[in-house]
C-alpha cells in the first residue's frame, strides 16, 4: 500500500518536472500533416500553444 | 483571411503548433473553430484527468486558458484566460504574442518545398520534356516554370497569386480547361495549394530572400535611402525589427550610427 502510494507520487512528480512530450494525431484537415502523428520532441523548435479546456 | 492564416502566409511562422489538452469535446468547439481559420497543425491530448491535472500544475494553468510556450518547450511567453470555448475572439491576441516573441522562419524555399510538389503530381507524364504534352508548360525546374507555356506565357505573377494562372488552374474553377492535376482525387489538398500560393505571394523566388543587414527599405541595397527611411521611422515612432540594427528593441540615433557604419564599411 505504501509502496503503491510512493510509486504514484514518484510518477506524478516525474511528470510534473519533465518536459511535456507527446505523439498525437494532427486533426486539422487543412494542415499539411493532417492524419499523421505529430511528435514532440521532433517539433522541439516549434512554439506551442497549449489550450487547457474544461474537462468533461 | 484570419489572423492565424496571416501568421503562416504573410509572416512566415511555419513552426507553430497548438495542443488542446482536456476532454474529447475540445474538438467540437475549440478544435473546429481553430481548423476553420488555420492550416497549422492541431493535436488534442485527451489523456486521463490525473495526467491533465499534472500538466495543468506544470504550467500553472486554469480552466479554459491558453499557455504559449517558447520553442524551448518550457519558457512561458504568455497566457490568455478565455471566456469562450472558441478561439476566434482571441486570434489577434495570440497572433501578437507569437509575433512579438518568436522570430519568423525564413521564406519558402522553392527547391525543397515547391518543386517536390510538382515532381509528385505533375511531371510523371505531362508537364515534362518541354511540356509538349500539356500546352508547353514544363514543371521540372524553376526556370521552366517561370517561362510559362506556349499559349499563355508566364503562369506565375510574382507577388500576385490570385491572378497567377497556375493557382487558378489548381482551383475548382479554372479560367480554361480542366482543374489540375487532372482527375480527382489527385487534386492538391488545400494546404499544398496554400503553400504554393504563399510562395508566389512572397515573390516566387528561386531561393528564400535573405534580408540584407541595413536594407531598411528592402530595395536590395544599403545606401542613403535607407538612412532616410530609418529617420522617418524614428520620427513617426514606427518600430520595425528590420530597422532595429543594434537589436535593442528601440529605433533611435544608435541605429542610424550603425547604419552609417554599415554603409561606410561597404
């Protein structure tokens, strides 16, 4: 139980202090990379706009 | 044309990506609003709540907020809390943040970005070998493209994509003949046409136009006319990065001194 809690804290701490990375599909049909997975850090020299929406 | 399209087409900001973080319905409101107005990539991270919670904590983000990160992925340039789920009311604000904080990328390169489009879609059978098969229009090189065809002459008017035959023929209402490339679904996608359009509007150059230091009036040479232009900018409080020769964020006498030194130094 204690180990699980510790593991959870370690994972969350790691996420909190690591750089955000992703491999996500480009969903803009007007984009040249539409339908393909867009990677960070491949896009590491891109400016990024992170939109945090209301969560459902 | 929206601000986001201007960002890409007129300012040369190719390296911008937006990441929607949160629930699936992002695509139905914010996502659709964005894709209507931009050809920049959009990805949606619908990770579980606990992951998104950590991400919000990482950026200190509130609900319905855009956090704009620099190219290093960590420096926060700005943040905009939004009252709406659509991006439209905030386009101008986001546009300004990017323009003020991020240098635009170089112009579109014909050799690596435009010619490959023709190679993949136009030159296999038709527009090659002098273009004899299709009205004399040969698309195998920059020189041949700019020469145009035997019936119409130039098919590209540098700086004027709207009146360039090439763009007109790629659209669904060509002024003559069929839409190109022939036979749907081989028609070019909107993003590809937009790239060619932007290249023409930039001047249809064979290579990206490298700014000449001190060429304040952008006439290709550095001389007394640039000093006049710079003086006018200073007097009218018209800041332009091109004229900020010492890069201190201001246009003043120090920039004139630097410009004079450039001219005297040849």
